C-alpha cells in the first residue's frame, strides 16, 4: 500500500522496482569490478540464464473467488528450523560485500531484520560476523569449511555464541568456478575487499600465523597465503556433517545440493535440510537449473518424505511469482541473491530495503490475486499442468 500511495502522490521511486531494472541501474552506476563480481557467473553463464528461465516454464492458476484480496485475509509468515520469517524469504549468503558498498553486511542484516526476514551471513563477509550479528535480528551463518578443521570449528562456535539460528554449509565451492568477468578485470574479489575478515579476527587462524596481520605488509601477506591454503577444502564429505553436528546444537543445512542421492546422503549424515542451489550458476556452467532439480530433492528428503527434512531453494529467484512457484514445487522458503546486492550497490542499506520490499510486495499481491491466504496453501495444485 505504501508503495502505491507514494505513486498516487506523483512521487517516482528513486530506484527501479524490478530485479532487471536494478541490474541495469547497477551496470550503469557501479564500478566495473563490483558489477562484474556480482553479475558474473561461470564460463558462458548459461546456467545462470537457465536458472531464471526455469521459473518461466511454470504457470500459476489464479483462484480469485477465494476472498484473499484483503490484506487481513493473508498471512505470509512461516517458521523454518525454528526461525520465524514474515515471508518465506531469506537473503542468500553473498561474500565480499565491501566491494559493492562500504556499509556491506551489517546494512544487509539490518535491512532484512526491518522486513521481518533473516539474513544468511557468508564466511567470506567483509565484516567479522560478530559485527554483523550486532546489526541483525535473526541471522544464519554460512560456512565455507576451511581445510584446517580447528578453524572451521572455531567459526561455527563463534557463530553460535554470536546468536546465529542455523549453520549453512556450502558444499559446491571447493574452489572458485571459472569466472571470466573477474578474470578479465584481473582481480580476486576476496582480497580486494577483505573477504577474509572472519579469518583475520579468528583466534585459531591467528594462532597459525608467526605474526599478527596488523604488523605490516609482510605479516599480512603471510596471513593471506595461509588463508589461500585453507579456503577451498576439497575433502568435505557428507560424513563430516556428523562431526559438525557435534560441534554445535544449531540446525545444519547443506547448500549446493542438486542430486537426490546427495540430498539423502547429507540428511542421513545428520543434516536438518538442504538448499537446492547451483550458486547462481557461478560454479558449474551447464549445470541443471536449480528449480529443475528441486522436485527430485523434495521427493527424496522433503517434509512429506520419510526423512522429513527442510528443503530451501536459491538461484534465479527474481519476483513474487518465482517464490510461489518454488513453494509450489516443495521448497519451504527461498534465498534471494543478486537483486538486493544491486540495491546495496546503488543505495546502501536503503537500496537493500527497497529491493526486498519490492519482492515481498510483489509476492503478497501475487498471493492475494491467486487466492492464496498462506504459505501452507501453496502446493502443486497452484500450478497448471501442461499436457
Ligand atoms: C554468491 N553466493 C555465495 N554463496 C555462499 O554460500 N557463500 C558466499 O560467500 C557467496 N557469495 C556470493 C557472491 C555473489 C556476488 C553472488 C552473486 C553469489 C551464492 C549465493 O548464496 C546464491 O546461491 C546465489 O546468489 C543465487 O543465485 P541468484 O539468484 O543470485 O542468481
């Protein structure tokens, strides 16, 4: 309502209202390095395009006689693994946000909180997790599992002490994918904007260094090399999840799962759920669109299966209808990525609030006009079946 009423007064919004519009504005306004880092995907970027296109293959069948047009008739809230969300949306973990805007991760966590949703905070954040936590309401911690397991354990325990509601282990990044846009600009985004802040502040990581990184260029260079040796862990396997569960009492999700057998393996090892994701097409170009992988994973481990695990989805969510489609195919909630990152680059915290509000308002109205009063009502019957 607020958005429409502002329009009635003749006010034009300062930022575009769609994900595509935000991307265009960001292309024009952000530095080439920042835009390339966010927009870039692996190789030909065809999986990134397929992620978005997959949503267009599904059609919602509106049921307008159900009386859901009044806002008071609807409740979009849901609870995922103990975290209450005003709508079935979280912000995806995005690293190195200092490259996009100096306000970075604390601005995102606080914007998500303002809208009643939760932020998933990356290990590769430009800001130490304790500082992000101070700005956040509900937040989850995303773990890139370092090769030094004591550092991994320290990260998880820091996150729990700082108040994270869940740990999301990203399984699809034993190293960075082939990302031509970053390569052409000749930069490693991680280093340019302190994507290693959580390492530099970690007591176990620091104990591995001969000298504290603050002690000059030489000490910092050693710290960076030590980090490089640790970052991609090629050996994380489903069985490691059982050990992770011993380190923490928080729920654990594994992000980057696309095959039903992998989903079964991580849940059988103790994970509470998975995020079906191909990292926005940034890792395996030619990989299956995340949405196309969703039904198989839901059938294997989802709420209604014998395993009863939580299934979330990201990669390609751009509008309210996309959220409805993902829920209809069995996701309990979605993680939203690039659209709010462009908002951050364009206008800091206010830009994140704007991008999130647009998507949530779009979702709310889509639900209203489709005759859907709650998240629980969104199932397969909402979609048309094409013969
Ligand atoms: C990511 N993603 C990501 N994932 C993760 O687990 N840890 C991270 O640090 C990052 N960093 C990151 C940076 C940037 C710039 C992007 C675009 C993505 C992946 C992210 O969590 C999510 O899976 C994708 O963003 C989903 O794709 P779309 O919907 O944003 O295209």
